[in-house]
């Protein structure tokens, strides 16, 4: 029979609640200590869900509402004059935060060149017993602050150094605080080891918060000083295993280790052993990742030294280191904005077996980790981060520390952790491993002489009050086993509850596989379990220990293990199928036009990384390919071309698409035109050819006139030379054009005259032309007779009035004519009657007179 012992650490609760405690919560109390000066106080609130809340100083009358968007951080400014504790007695400066859902809270005390930040613990994670850590003061005092969360809280203080204006070292004093009141102390010496714990007040002890640090400290004795501010972890949350990582860019940090019990042995890197008693501490300068172990609970604090210690842009701050048992699974944090800080970092610790699970802002960061040489079970990472909101997640858990550096400026804090009670445990022994229904379990409480009462609740209707109890679970399921103990203490009777979940599942399978593949690929999914498993049953119907499916979409595969005793708990794996889908758009074009290709591709679960185009025209040489996402190509010839696009996404998966594009041939424009004479109609003939139908003709006649018909005619208003243009368009919108010249010849300019325009029959006259650009002349004398020539003679044989016309012909064959109406007037012959009786005629008057009768 195989026996396996399970020993676990559980959370101590002051109620019957059974929920593990972390730095997340819905109720918080905090306060601010004195800085060198205070420019601003800020509270940063982050959440994984949308929520609202209120921040207030209930004793001072200040309150403000706020809202937080999921996975972001809200900043709330706190009035410095009201909130910074000054000392000298009890002050009403406690700050209370209440929210509707779980949040994480961080506080920042800022002044130029002196600031620090701290994570704030929820109220239900606080304790009633603390040891504090500060830095050895150089010039300015060390300090601590107590914040009460309930009325009539009685608190004892046992300082290890003289309190300014108060109790000296080695003495103790008591203060009673009400909720919202604070008590602030300072010392010119190191207050490390000071114990602050609750005492009974009417039989009750109240929990409270404690903050410690320094007003402004020259850590390492180097310039410059900076405010130190951290919330102290309750004693019950201290552990025995710690890992520290050097602060990036630094040559070494101070590590202060504090013991709470006598005979504490501390081992550093499996080599150096240090013996400490209660309240004692040791300080080491360490420049490499370190594993610190102890036989009893200890506190570990890391100090950043002044920048002058190693000539870096840095400044002091302090961070309380969490034990590696107190890991958290998910946290949203903020790298605080500062005008001086410009370098932000995160140090991360997680199990080596789980580095593949951790993500920062949704991105796997496993490659950033290196195995811790002094403890290979754990791995560490140092990352540069940007200012602003970040989310870290791992199902296996982690611890992360955030810090920032600038010139004479810095801050640091833990991003988040669990705050489980580490002081008590209980164990159980199972008759079989894994646990099947019917197996017997033996539960044993850890021995504690102060415990006088035990009460077990096995969550199956059975209970026990023995220190040890046996139990048999007959059904599958998860059972939250709780142990309530009563013990004597300084605050009357303490009642604590411890919870452990028992899984009655039978054998548990573990499926291993890649979680993402490319579409069309096969993958091997393997199932493993303990040696009791004889076979698996898969949701695919297979029964082998591995399967090789080819999923075509996102799919979940599970396998249930079967042992000889009982079936077990199935494990599953979600497979993401990454499928790039190549696509593009392109239009058919005409030869000579540029083809434009627009990528329409996408990839499921990934982004596109590269593009490879082939335009299907090898003769274009190097221009036939392109690696641009959206591209273009000018084809050299017409035809149908097969265009391919190959894509590769960031996961390495490929996709391809092939489409055809038609490059249409161009129509060929042609025209026939003939020169004509003025006033004659010019006929334009289309002789264009095309592989497709021509649907439009756009003629231009060279004088501003146009036509849209195929074969137009046109009469020009003037003679001259004209450039004729024709643009044709086919059914695909492809165009061609041509042009030709046309001459419109002028007509001859006609004029003529005659030597004699009137006279008696027969009238003989000469006609002569006065034309321009004529080469032949045809006369019409108006009496039925014609003549040829430039100058002609004509005899009118009959009396009358005659219109004469001249038709002239140019060398281009263009004719013009002119008619002069009634140009020639021919008189008939007259009959003369006269008195033929002469008068006296003498040699001296030789005249003969006729008288018209």
C-alpha cells in the first residue's frame, strides 16, 4: 500500500471565514509619516473588475469617492497638511478605504528628490504583533506609525532606541487608540527590532497597521538621502524561505534580516550561517540573487543605496521581501508617474517549473527567466517596464517587486503577495494516493502547548474534537476541512481557524501539448498520471495515452484517467487554431493604367507579419513581385493574369489566395478627314477598331465645337487649318485617341468691272476681273452669252439692260461668283430729223446747223 503524507500551511483567520488572505481586499487603513517635505500624497487603487469606493480620514472630516476601471489604476490625491503625521501624541490622521470589490492599494509619499511607495494591506490581513525594520539614521530620524482600525485598541511599544520626546530604549509604554487615530514616533537611532503588539483591553485585542522607515536616509552613507516608507508584515505572516534579487543597474543592495524568536539560525546561499535571538538583526551587502533560509520565522528587508555609492542615477528606498510561500496569482499595479523617474523595473520570482505560465500584460515572458543557482526550484527575472498600468498573471503564483529610478529620485514596493498565517499547520495522511472514494484519511493538528481545544469540520456532516481524527469520504468532490482551535494568549482566548481543501478525485491526469497550432497541422497531445492509471478515455473516443488530432477550429481536448480502483479527474487543454485567411481586392484595368491591390487578409488569434505578392507577369522582371501590404503594378501587356498573395502571421502560419485580374486591351482610334472648301460640309469618318464594343466617340473639330456621334459632318465658319481630335471609349472604359489636321480652303475673292457700261447697239465693251486667288473665270454677260478668261470682250447686239456675273475658281477647286445687276445698259439706234436749210454760209462762218425736230 502506497502511503503519501501531505503537509501544508494554512491561513489563520480571526473569524470562521475560509478564504486565503492576500494584499487584495475591500477595506484598508493607512497613514503617512514625515518626509523631508511633502509635495504630494497619492493613493493608487487597482482592480481586476470595475468597482467604486470611498477614501476618507474619518477623524478629520475629509472624504472622496472614486471609481476604478477593470485592470487599470485610479490615483487619488490626499491633502498633505491633513494627512502627514507630525508626532507629539495621538493624531486623527488615519486614512480609511472602502470598496465594493477586491482592490489592491498602493501609497506614495512624494517630494522632489525624496519619495517612496508601499503596498497597503487589507484590514482583515492585519495582525496584533509586529517587529519593525528601519535604516540606521545618518542625519534624519528613523520612524514608525501605528494606525488603529477599531476603537479601544490597546498597543504596547517596546523600542530598541530612544524615542524622541518619549520613552528610552529598553522600556515599554502603552497607548490606546480608536479607529482612525494614529501614533507616530521618531528616533535618532535605528529602531529595527522594536516590537509593537496588542494587549488586552477588557478581554479584547484589536488588529492594527504599522508603517516604518526613515524621514530621509543616506543608505550606505552615500548621497543622497531619500524617504523610506513600508508597511510592516504582521508577525504571523513571516516565513522561513526568502529569495532576493539585486536591483537592476546597481552594484549591490543592503539586506537586513530580523529575528522574532531566540535561537534563530539563518542560512544564506547554503553557506553563511548567522545566529540571531529575538529582536536581533543582521545586515548584508549582496550583489547577486540570494536564497535565505531559517529555522524560525524571520523578516527580510531590501534597501536601495544612494546613487553615489555606485555612480548611478538612483536613490534610496526600502522593500519588505515576502517569503516565497506567500505567492500571488494575479495583480494589476502601476509604475507611478514622475517627472524625474524615467527608468522602471520589475523583479519577479516564480517556480522554475512554472515559468511558462507567467505573463505580463498578456504576453508570455518565460524567456526572461534564469534558474536560481542556489535553489534551482526557483527562477528569477529582471525586466524593464514602462510607466503606467500593468497586469501580471500566473496560475502557479509569483512574487514581484516594482521600483523606479531617476536622478536623485526613486521608489520601490512589492506588487502583491499573499498574507497567509504561517504560524500553524495541520497535516493528513491518506491510505492511497490519489484519494479515491472510500479511502481513509488521518488528520493531525500540529502540537501547540497553548492549544486546549480542537474542532474539526470535514464538510460531510461529520465533526470531531480530537487532536487527531480519521475520516472516510465516499463521494467524489472537494471538501474544505476546517480546524478551529482555542488557545490561551495575551488577549484572553484566541480562536483561530485553519482550512485545507481535500480533493477526492481519484488519479489526476496531466495533459501536455502546445496550446496553439497552425490550421491544417497535426499535434500530439499526451496524457500522464501516476502509475496507478491503466488507461485514459479521451473526448475523441481514443483510449491511448496520446492522440494526434488535426483540429480545424479552436478545440478543447480532455482525457479522464482510470486506475484499477476508480476513475480519476480529467484534465483538459485548450487548443487555439491559428488560421491566416489571405484575401485582397483589385479591379480589372485597361492597359496602361496602374492596378492597385488592397490587402483584406487577417489571421485568427494572431497578427500579420509579412506579405508576398506575385502579379503573374514574369516578363516584368523584378517588378512582378512586392512585399508591401498594399501595393500596385503596371502591366506591360493585356490579358488575364493570375495574381497570388502569400501571407505569414506572427505565429508563423501561412495563407495564400489566387485571383485573376483582366487587363483589357485598348481600342485603336482612327479617323478619315478630307480638306474642303469654305461653306462646304466636312465629313468625318470613324475608322476605329476594338476587341470590345466602342460605346462613345468624342470629336473635337478644332474650333471649339464638338460632337458625340460616330461619323459626324460639320460646316466651318471660317477657312483655315484645324486639328481634329477623336477619343473613343469601349464598354470597359478603356480609351484611345487620335488626331489629324484639316484645311478649309478659302473661296476666291471676286470683283470685276467693264470698260464701257452703256452705249448704243451694238455696244462693244471689255470685262476685266479684279479677283484674288482665282485661276479660272467664267463670265455670264446676261444676254445668253458666256465667256472664259480673266479679261474678255463682248459685243451686245441688242439694246437692253444686262446683269453680268463672274464665277471664279481657285487653285484648290473652290469657286465663288459675283453678279452685278443691270451692269450694262445698251441703247437702241435713234432716227435723226433735221432742218436742212443752211443759213448764210461764208468763208468766215463755215457752220451748218441742224435742228432737232
